C-alpha cells in the first residue's frame, strides 16, 4: 500500500486501530468506515476513473486539425 501522513484528529475520539478503514480527503481522515463501504467507495471511484478516461478520449477524437 501507499504510506501517507494523515491528520486523524477528527476520528481520534472514536479510536483507530491498524486495519481500520478511514475516508481521507486532502490529508485529513474524515470518518471511519466499514469494509463494505470502503469497497463500494473504491468501486465508485474506479467507475469515475473509467468515465474520465472515456471523456479524455472523446475530447482527443474531437480535435480540430
């Protein structure tokens, strides 16, 4: 996995353990989530990635020579 420094102050009151899933945005852990939610979120982000790649391909195909 990737290691990053993350501010966990918002989730510390609930406590964290190694192996916990957390929702992180711009270096801040916003909330602890369960494994099922982590899987759904990951799948959603992968779909967005596919849509983004498709959009870039369409943009490239529409270039004016």
